C-alpha cells in the first residue's frame, strides 16, 4: 500500500486526506489486514487494499491510497475474516432509525471536510466567575413536539434555541455525550440513551444531525454559540479500556477542528496531570472530579493581554465538578440538622487556583422539581424493578409523594424550589442547572432514565408556560447574580475588611449581628457581603437571610453607613413578603423571616424625604 521512498507519519491514527492522496494508519496485531472502500450511495464494496508486511512499525500498519474520490466513499478495516470500524473515524454514516440495533462492524466512516469557513470565529474564554452553565442532552432538549423547532432532537435544534438560552442568561452549555456511540447493540433490549460507554471519540454523533453532515452541523452550532458569546463544553466518558495515551489527542482534536471551549472529563485513572499541563489546552475549560496533585498553580495560566510588555492576565481552566455541593445544600434545604457549617463552606468556597461547579441537580438523580416532589425514586419504567439508580437523593416531597392538587403542598414545593434556586445563584463558584430546571421540568420521579428515549427525558416546553412563575424567578436570580459583583468573585470572599470599607467582605450573623449560632439544631444563617459594584465607587451591601427551619426566624442585620438603609430585594415566601415589609421598616436592624424562606436585602441610599 505504501509508496517506496516516501516518508509517512504514523500519527494521527486513522484514514486522512492529504495532498498526495489518502494516508492510512491502523493498529492491529495481525499480518493479514487492510482497508475496505465502499460506495457512499449504494454501500457496495469497491476495493480491498492490503497492508504490505514491510509497511509496519510495531503494531501500526501504514500506507497510501491514490485515485479515490474521498467524497464518494466510506470505509472500514479488515483483520483476517473480520470487519472492524475505524475507532479514529472522523464521522460515520447516519442510521435511519434512532436506537436501531447495530454492531460495530456496521460502522462505516467517511472523510472529514477541511474547508469549513469559521468566519473569524473566536472562543469567548468566559471566566468561571462570570459563567452561568446549562447541562443538556442534545436529543432530549428539543425532541418533544412542544419545542417548536424545525429540527427536533438535533444539533440544529439546539442552535435554534440559542436565543432562548441567551435570554435566560446562560453563558456556557454542557453537552451530554455528543460524539458517536452505538445506542443499542444486537440482543440488547434497552437503549443507551445517555451514551456513557466507549465511543468513537473523533466523530460528532450522526443521529444528532438533522441532515447527512453531522460535522458541518456541529461546527455551525459552535460558531453560532460563539457569535452570541456563549461557550460549548462537551462531556467525554473514557472507560478503562480506552488507552489513556489517546485522550490528550482526542481533546486537542475537538479544540482544533470544532473550536470546543471545554470538556467535562469522566472515567477512572484519567491523565489529569498531562491534560492540565498540555500547552494546547491552557485556554480550554477542563472539568474534573478532582484536581488533587495539580493544586500548585492548578489551572492558572498566565498570558499576554492587550497592552504593553509584561502585562499578564490569569485564566483558570481547571474546575472541580462533583456532588459535594448538591448533597450538603439539599440536606439543608429539607431541614436536616447540623448543616450550617457545611452550608457556609459550600456557599463561599471558590479557590483562586481553579473553578468550582455548583449544582442542585444533574442528568442523574432527581431534577430540581422532583427533588421537592418525591422522597423515593420511581424507576419502574427502566425495567429493573426499581433497583437501579441511587437511593441517596436527599429530597423531600413536602408532604405527599408525586403529583398533588393540594394548594398547601403545591405552594410549599414552589417555595422550596425557589429556595434552592436562590441559594444556587447566591453561592460563590460557578452555578449550573440541568435543562428544564428553570421551569420545573419533572421526570416523574425517575432518577436514572438512562434508557428512556421518550417523554420522561424529552423536555416538555409546555411547562415553560405552566410554571411561568418559576421561570421568571430563575431569570430574576440570574440577573441579580450578574448585577452584583460580590456574588461572583474570582476567589473566595474574605472575612476581613481588606479594602478599608469598615465592613468585612464576608460576615455571618444570627439573632445578633456578627454572632451566628452554628449548633446542630440551628437551621438559619445570615450572610452579608460587602464589595464594590462593577464600574462604580460606592459599596455594595447584600444580606442573605436563609431560614430553612419550619418556624419563623429573627435575623439581626448590621447597621449600614449613614444615609444607607436595608431594602428587601426578594423573598421566596410571597405570603410573608407584605408582613415582613410592614413589621420591619428600614430603620430597624432586626428582620423576621418566615419559615423555610430565603430573603435578600440590599443597602439602598436613603432619599431626602425618607
């Protein structure tokens, strides 16, 4: 297959267009192996081309193929009598029916187009402190008829929803596996809807494309996100059977070919040190279960910025992504004892070396709405007698399991939902919500819908109107966070008056100012931030009253500088809002907050007539 007297590169592996033809590089321990070419239109086998015995280095066979129209063929490899796919293939043929059973030997790869016009595309490189993240499943996000997009369940469908995401305030979208994987293998009854298995890591998923070109559609999607100054982060799951040597190359490929902004890396024994030190990934977000071993300058990369010599900025690209925040904050939300110290830590923790992703829900476990509607998982539809999925949900159904018409239960659930959403966006670090959480999406208590390609996992956009109040509350919380810089710092807030404002940047309060009670039976805490508004000189005072007790709580609020009073910005108990405002005028330093309620107060300059 190879030309004599012609030097050939062994890497990258796979089959690639080059100036002189098709370069082939294939790993096999067998002598009898080669390339099979098929007609793209009719699928007929055109040629079998064997590797010459001398065209081999170790277990890598290599060669060149000429006189082939790459746009009119697909290909596979063969080893003896077996046909095998190119695990490094750049894209694969789309099957007609999503979820149709197929084997690896049915996977035929095509050739990557290299003439895409990115139109000056640039990565936004949004700092973690300014990110609002949104996790979605490409198919489930728009597959439901209520999505009202032209291309349901596809990359184009996601692109059509960019205006919605932007209006919501999202800056960074995280995609569940969107690389090629087999949804169902022969003999398997269940669909692998999520895709957490070994995949074809160099190819966008063909069944998520509206047309026949998933490569162009994925690029179009990323380019449109970037035009709106929004980022795309991809999930990658690497089981142990995948060579750890290949992972850095896979990530670099997606950065170079698809302009992806970051990766959520999943799996065991990942080469974290090599990835965090990779010079090609210093401006690429890497979300990891841990950064231990990378703490020294972990994720901090210095670069020249516009200006003069030696003018450097810091870009944190690493971030910790795990369930610590979810577990602690859910327990506090439902009123567990001995949680205040953990809550104070989770809401303020924000290392300067790397980011921290916070969330109340994710693709696994209960959605935020189910978190307040169910005590127990209800996974019977998965066909495993409800044995699958975690039993550790830290949820509370507010008195009745599942759907309920009782006004008292429904109002309590709405308030608990608002409490959770409030605490998420009032926490330091980077907030993330799962698709539909912003308007109360439910999965009917299924906390592990890995095999459900139906209305359990398809986002029902009718809930946007049905739960309009919850959606508008979420929008207001995102806007509130963005308005106050002190809620999204690039580091952990300090408990001292480091900037001579006469107030510590962060302080905690109870029934007496600056004297919080953190005993096991306590379920309320006052948190005050003092900082500067962006682009302004005056101080920004915010007081967060978190009362997760089933009884009303008294909060002492520090007196503010002369001429500034406390003003109520929001309260999650609408029934208690009027009562709170009437009983506590602006001259008071004590507020009574209703049970299971979050309230936010801001320092407001007093008008002359007040």
